[in-house]
C-alpha cells in the first residue's frame, strides 16, 4: 500500500499556462538527496540543458520525503517525492512508480538508474550504465529472479536503452544481443567550468591539513574495486616522502573506519576529505601533482577526464571504459604492477618541457565530453520515442 508521506510541488522554472509538446517523467532519486554525484550529476545536467527547449517539461520522481530535490534553475519541471512500502522487493520501482506514471500527463518515462519496471504504462527509456549489478548480484533466488528474469523481460519491453561507453555496450550485448536495435551509446560530460578561470579554493580545514605540501588525489571512496588501499600503498612506496594523498569520496562512517585502520607510517600523509562542492573539487584537482585512479572497472570514469581537463596527470589502468578515456595527460599502468605505479607517480613530480603542450592538448581532449552533446543525443531519443506513440 502506498505511504501517505509525499511531496508534490511545482518547479521554480515551470512555465505556467504554456502547452508543452514533450513531457518526460524521469526517475530522479539520485537528486532527492543531500549531495549529488555520479548518476545525480547525469540527471541534473539533462534537466539543466533543457532550458533552451521551452517545449520540454519534466516530472522528477523521488522516493525520500526527508529530503528535497536538487534541481537546476531555469528548467521547466515538477517534483514528485513519494515513499512506497516494500523496498526489499523494489516496490517503489515496480509498482509505485508505474502507478504514478499512469496517472500523470507524461509522454514517456526515463528510468536513469540501470533498472526499470516490468509494467510500463508509458513508453520507457532506460539508462544501463554498466552490467555490474548483474555481475555482482547476491547469490539468492530473489536476486536471480529480479536480475536474470524480471530485468531482461523489462528491457525487452522498453522503447530505448542508453549506455555510456562502447565498453558498456559490448558488455550489455554479450548478455542480451537482441537489445542491439534499441541500444545507443551516449558518453557523459564534464562541467565546462573546468575550462574557466575560477577563483575558488579548497576548504580552509583541508588546506590546513595539506599545509602547503605537494599532494596527489585519490577519487573513488571505499568500494573495493576502487582500490583505496592500492593508492595508499603507492604513496607509501614513493620516493617523495613529503608527498601527501587526499582521499575523496568517503562518507563520514567510511572516513572514521578508514582513519582507524590506517597504517601508522601514513598518518599525517593521508588526508580524508569531507564532502567537496563541485568548485572545491575543481580547485583540489588544479593544485594536485597527480590523480590516482586505480579502479578495476568503470562504466564511465569521471576522474579520468576531469583530471585532464584540470591540467593534472591521472594514473589509471586500461580497464573497462577507461580505455576510451586515454588522453594526453593519462598515464596508463598495468593494474597490478605496483612498481610501475610508484614510478609513474614519482615521474609526475617533474614532467619536463612537454608538460605545457600536453596540458593544452588534454584540455582539447576533455572538451569532447560535453553535457550539451549528451543532452542533445538524449533529446533525439526522447522525441523519436514520443513521435512513435503519437
């Protein structure tokens, strides 16, 4: 049964009294939170870039009445936040959302989080960022039924499927080759503010901890495949004993746990950052000697592009979609060769006369990953799906 807890409010950018020619319901649970990252940035940018299209109106669906919706100014939207009992059985996704969609004036629905409802009362577009959910699913009957039976059936019914890299496309088609006709690859983007002369700085507390020392940055948080421990091992083996490492992506509980488990010889050299705004993160990038990104798999690796946009060398391995993000400031190392990683990190201390040219070339490379292009490609799909139903 549906919970009475809900929020329904008009978006600040909605245009009253105007007939919208394209109305899109979009799963925006990733915006219905305190801070947005990853998929949240993707959904935020799609909505934000619709400002130039006054015929487009969104209905953003969230599921946590404790929080509002992080939304861009100027776009035309409504937000609808409602809880639905039965999280264990994906009831919000499988029943609550389609019930709402059926009652709302939307032309189509975009499910943004890699899963979708089997019941699709309106044409449905789904973003499948990667296949990790299938590869890492629990070994239970419930997980098997949901991921291996229900999800493929729902994908078969969908109007269109979007993924974010050629690597993810290959992984998807290995599982479901029959998705090929409806599958599109649309790379994600990065903020164009990386190419502006911003005056922002890192927070004073973090700046004090860095203390004017040279530092590298790790991004990825505590997930095992992101390999925070590998980044710390590389730092410990580096010949630069005054180099510090700023660790990003850890929530408060994960920070406390990681700090408690930190080897004594790294205390004072490894700094766990609290949440950083986008501008503060860009400032952290720009001041770094290098970025360590030792992840073993990504559907799309934002730090690999963002570091190069900021003019900073980024060290990663050619795994997953990262093979598509090798630009002029990428330093590509085998994933399990620690000596090679240490040598690469030490080499970033003095990159020689060619560094300025590589920095310019890296900025040009990073500009290819534009949110405006990402939005335009999605807009084409939305309108094609909408036209097919009219």
